[in-house]
C-alpha cells in the first residue's frame, strides 16, 4: 500500500484498524485531492484495487475500507444535507426531481437521508454502477 501511495507522489501515514474481519485503513497526508479524486472516484478505485490485492492473498473474503483525511464522513454529511435541501424543494414544488449519477454508497446515503420523511419517496434509475436518484413527493403518486 505504501509503495502505491508513494508512486502517486504523496507523503502519507496509514493507520490500520481491524474490526471483526474488516480492515479499515485511514490515510493521512498531503495531496488528498489526488487520492480522493472527483467525487471520491479515485478513492473508490484504490479501495477496489486494494480489496482485490488482499483477497488474492487470503483464502477467505475480507473487506478493506479506505478513507483519506476523513473524506467519507464529510461526503456523507454533505450528501445528507443536500438530500434534505432537495427533499424540501420537491415538497414545495410537488414535482419530482432527478439527481445524479451516484455510486451505490452515495445512493444509499441519500435514500437513507430521505427514508424517514413521510412526504417523500426515492427510487434509483438506470443500469450499471452509476445510477440516478428520483425524489418524489408522495402527493404525486397515485
């Protein structure tokens, strides 16, 4: 992991925590933008690659989760606030709104953020990994 990070031209420290069978890697350092990428796509790819490398070495399927300078918590907070804002807009206008595309992790955060609102429902649209989300006012549904 350190060789890969150094190859990307970053100076980092990695803190590893084992929780059950899952390995959590917290990367702290400079040039976080290079490691995170646009909307976390580089970080998602790093996590995918590292999962493949680890699981090739191990017989059982362990999950590896990677975060950079607390990005994932900040992203979840940002998505939750955005979902609430857009949900209010949909309720006021009583008109559905389609947003995205988002990866599965981000979609889950948005769906959960709006799940408890009795006036709204959400649905994923599209095929493949990156899908859009439609936020619908329940007063619109038949």
